[in-house]
């Protein structure tokens, strides 16, 4: 029997939402930047990494641990 870790799942969901929100917020700020392409490339990479880590956390949380 495996026990799910709901803390990991909740933190993963929050991180996914935050990474999307930061990306969309920076999308609005990009036209004001000196180099919008580089800004969005960097923000996209960071958001992608955070989103990937969050998805792994959700997966491990739903898999759970043996009891």
C-alpha cells in the first residue's frame, strides 16, 4: 500500500501556478525592456525549469511512499 504525499502535490500545483503567473506578468513588461527577446528567453527558461520541477514533485507526491 502506498501513501500519497499531499504536501508535495500542493506545493507542485502552487509552483506551476506561480511560474505561469510570473511568465504572463513578464510578458506584459517585455515591451518596456531594452532587449525584450533576451528577457523573455530568460524568463521562459526559468519558468520552464520551475514548471518541470513542479510536475516532478506532483508525480512523486501522487506515487507516494511505501508504508
